C-alpha cells in the first residue's frame, strides 16, 4: 500500500455511527446490521473498515486524527448547548460529564 492507505484511519462518521450505538440497537431490537466493507475516512479516502479505529492511540493518519479531534469537540459543545436549553431532559451534570469525556478524547486525538 502507498500514500494514506498504509495508515490506520478514523471513520468520517465515527462520532455519529459508533460501535456503541450499533451495540445498543442490537441489544434493544435483537438485530444488527452488517458492518460496511469500506468506509470514507476523516481524511477523505475510502479504506476497508478494518483499517479504521476509534481509539486515538491506534490512529496513525494525522488528517484523520485532526478530523476526529474537531468532531469530538463539536459534539461536546453541542451536548452542552442542548442541556442548557429550556425544557431539556438532559441533566446538566450528565451533559458536563459527557462533554468532559469527549474533550478528553479530542485531546488524545490531538496528541501524537
């Protein structure tokens, strides 16, 4: 492999389509969709799903690490914003813990 293909990447939809979400749906409904054979990554290339990771320590593609850090920070801000809205059913302390966890993950993606 050459270029970006020899790196471990981040699925471009990793924040939205996580394994945790898939597992929760499988546990709830008893059905699970097959994982895709290939995915578009944070750096814009298509690679086999097996060449991706959601763990910052495993991702070797720098553009993918930057993409993941940005996406996790964006989600942390969105969670805090939603919890502050009038009538929100998301408790503020839960939102703060979730946002802190996402910011820590973004920090880990930023380090290398």
